[in-house]
C-alpha cells in the first residue's frame, strides 16, 4: 500500500485508476451498445476544455483555436 503523503506515487495511482475506469466502460460499451450504435471507444490522456470569455466573435474564435 502506498502512503497517502507520497506525492511521487500519486500520479501513478491516478493513472492506474483512470485506466481501470476506462477498461470498465469499454467493456460495458462493447457488451451493451456497440453492436447497435456501431461506435468505437478511445482514450485521451491529455485534454483541455475551454469556453469563450464572452459570446463575442473574437472570444469564440480564440476558444476554438485553443482546443485545435
């Protein structure tokens, strides 16, 4: 068992749990929905979520450029 205070191991614990959660969802999707929906599953370990500061065209364009 890892010490809760050992910050060097925390990223590995998080990654491990992220992969376990992903595997669980992929299995569920394949068993219950893939045949009907015909979709695929994947994982992105690096992601960003941004929203424009306002609804102005400049802010929306900047937010879109950030995520591309």
